[in-house]
């Protein structure tokens, strides 16, 4: 990608015309490099740029950047004291970046959000992809007093925090076990948690969240966006709301575990009392009725052989028609 692509995009982000000459002068480069950068904004970043002789270049619509000051302005007092915020224009994976810091003295409450991930990851090794500016991609480093063995249910607790925040913004979301957020049955957000530390504690978790704020473009599964629920797609405001609830829920989880959040999670569950099929990387699928979650976040399913419990791992859940 042209090294000037993001710099040129910043010049164009107000949605007005800017001449190639003015941009070149501001960046200290040639007009040819500006032209190449505009081409990269279109071909590699997926944004539409109008080019009009005598007027210059203009984005089809203004681009709203993630901004640390704007996010901090929306934080509660508790959250503001907890978090250290950073925004990157481009990185391989926010989770990978914070995992490297987790074992290297990285700050508790460190949040890294980014505009473009080149190697974004989802659960079970899937790729998380989104058109530039359409999503919210961030990771959070949280240090727990409890050990690795007691972090079961953490992805469900994070789901509760996301559910609270997005419902307060006006999106009637539901949760899919163990780590997806749905809107009208389609994927709106995903959670990826990676942990390190000792079995008995302390432990560190990197909590990665990818959320579609606007239409993410062509993706290999049915997806939804906050805009579909009529929620104003202000990414800074949305990030503040998520971080406020996460600060509350993660502190509660560290103190009491998942058990006190269990009923709230189940009330938000998209497959409550539904016929489901669980598929595994090895072995035959299991059919049954989802009847609850345990204190450790395991899914409880009533099958022909009786009630069975399934732990988070190489398991995929689907509703059975």
C-alpha cells in the first residue's frame, strides 16, 4: 500500500474537494505520489474518491476517524481512571499486539483500537474483515487476581457488557454462545479472548472485539451493522459506551466470577430454549435443546441421552430448523 494513503485520506476526510497540488505541498511530496495514494485509498482501502479536473479529489462521504480525546470524553469516571487508550492507523492484529505486551509488563487497562487490521482474527482461526471505517476493532489488556482456571465464562461476561452497552444505544442485540453478538439473527460483533499467566493466578487476558458499525462490505457470512438498527454510527461514542460497561463487568467478574452474570446472559441468549445442533472439529454433531448455562459459562443442552454440558472450545453452535 502507498505509504501516503492514510496521510492523503486525512486531508480528504472532511468530504470537500482538495487539489492534488495542495495535498502534495502539505505532505512534501510529488503530485504523482498523491495520485498513487488516492488510487490506494480506492483500491486497497475500499473508499470511493471523486476526481474532478480543476477541483481535485473528494471522498464520496466524510470519514470519521477514531480519536483518543473523543473516546475519553465519553468515559465514566471509573473507566477514565482504568484505561490507557491508543489508536493505530494500521496494525496486523490488535490482539497480537497486546498479547506481546501482556507478558512484557503491559499496563492493566491498556486499550488498542485500530482503523485497519491486516491480519485480524476471529474465533477458531477465522479471519475478521471489515471495510475501512465501517467497524470498530479494538483489544483490551486486563489483569486478573484470579488464575487461568477461574477465567471460564469470561467471554460470556464480555458478551453481557457488550449487550448492555448496545441495547442502551438502541440496538436490540442478542448473544450467541459462546462469543458472538447478533442483530436480527445475523452476526454484529465477535469476541476473541486470549489468556496467559498461572493456573492459580495472577492471569492476564487480551479481549479482542470486532463490531460492525456500518455495512462492512462483502463478508463470507450473514452480518448486521449498528446502522441497521437505526443507531447513529459514531465509532468514538460507541467505543466509549462499550468501555464503560466493560470496566464495570470485568471488575465484577474478577471479584465474583461469571455466576452472578449467568441469568443476565441467559436472558440475552438468542437460542434460549431453542433446538440447536453442536458441531465439533472431531466426532458427530449433537442435537438437543439449549436449556441454560452453568456458573462457569458451559452450555447446558437437553439431549435424547439426558442433559449434557459443553465447554468453550472447538464447538460451533447452530439453531436447528
